[in-house]
């Protein structure tokens, strides 16, 4: 633990955050879904999407920008395709419900897709893609967000850094999990850098006029740049079409940033897809073939003999083991922010420090 961080047990952090959202007016299931999602993301080491977001979500619930007691309903259904309405609830609640339904439908049809509209920020999309792993299935999760990204040279955003995650069972130590946003980095990384007083590299973000910057706050107030330039830009357009256009949900400038419009619904849309690979191959065969696939990747030579080839999902697997043992490192400023919220709300739960 560095001098600037405080390690907190995952269990106490989840209990604490659940109570925060309960006190804010969320029902028990919404509060629990949000807390579990945030803390799990910290456990994977994706701190930009973890409890850093608690205060923002809390403020939105209090202002009415996000519904803490949503009643989800089915809008359209045909065979293994559905669209749900999130009732302006948390994206954590909406995403979990949509993926659970997609898993159910894929259990009947071997492949299914469920969209959900009128939602809000859902955090790391791998939270939902990974749900399919418990059923030996492949999960794909994606979400659109308000335009916050410009193509290199552009001065106004037309698309978001729309995230997408794919989780594939390996039946080994850890699953294959690719989780990316389509900007050079997630916006949350700029928030982390700003909180830590750090600069960012050129190529991550621009100012409000589209000019590249190394100031994380200027970049956060401005626009993100796409990963892989035109490749990331094109993929972000694709996600917006799949999540928003074909579901009847919002897309492009119909979406609202929770930072620029904190008191308004975000109108976010998500799409969850589930594939049952065991309809094509036996579990034993898939385990053997994925093992061969992973071994080939791991044995790929590195020019630096001290380096190691890692697969998508492996870093998160290792980080979760470490943080469950040693606790989740919380920057001191964020710890103080959470503690102040707890004091204000007169919570019973406390942030339990660990020895690490």
C-alpha cells in the first residue's frame, strides 16, 4: 500500500456502497446490483469504473436524473430477440437483467440477443458478458454513450467511446475476456489521472476545440480520441447502431452525458448477446481446444526474455486474487470522499482497512 492509498476489504466496501445507495432511495436489489458491480470492477483492477463513480451516481439518484426504483418491462419479443425498457434505472440493474434474459433465451435457442433502452451508465461491460460464463456460454455486451469522441482532426464529437466486451469460457484457470471502450482510453482514466495530479499522453484526448492535450481535466471536459483512429471510430458507430438504432432506443446526440447533464436521464441503450458453444462442440473438446489455443499464445516468443505474453482476462484474474487477499487500494482523496458520504448518511457500515 502506498502512502497515497488505503486498502479496504472488498466485503466491507460492497456493504458500505450498498448502504449508500439504499439511503439515497434505491430499492434493495438496485443498490446491491450497483454496489456489486462497482466493487467487482475494482477487484479486477479497473479502478476507472469502480467506486470512483459512487458520488456521481449518488448525486444523480438524489436529483432524479436516475431512477433508484425502476420497474423493467418487455417492449418487444420474438423468438430469441427481445427489447426491454429500463425505466431510467441504473445501467447496472438494466445490464444484469438484459443479460440474464439473454442467457435464458439462449438456453432455449442456443443464441439470443436482448436490447435494453432508457437506461444509464452501466460501468464495465465485462460485468454482463461474464455472466454467461456461469452457464458455459459466450457473452457479448455493449453499450452506447453520449457523443464524447472525435475523429483525429475533428472539432465536434458525433459518437461515443461505446464499450464492448466478449467473455468466452476456457474451462481453465481464467476465461478469455476482452473488454474495451473504443476510445484510446476510457474517460474514467482521465478522472483517475486528474485525482492523482498526473498528466496524460498525447493521443488520449483533446480540448473543447479538438486540439490534443496532456491535461486530464481539460481532456475530460473536452473530447476523447478513438483507439486505432478510423478503426475505433467505425466500431463505435457500429455499436451505436446495434444498441440504439435497431432497438428503438436513443443514439448519437439523443444520448446525454451524466457529467454534462447530471440531472437528466442519459437515455443509454445496451445490447446483450449470448451464444451456446456447446451446441457445436462438447465441453471436453472445447476445453482441450481452448487449452491448445491459450498455450500457443503463451508460448509465443518475446524479444524481452523477462516479459510474458498475457491473454485478455488474465490480468484481471491475477488482480482479483491479489485484491481479495490484500484489499482494494483506494486513493486517499477518494477514501475521504466516501467516508464523508458515510458520515453524512449516518451509515452503520464502515470501510474496513486491511493490513496490506
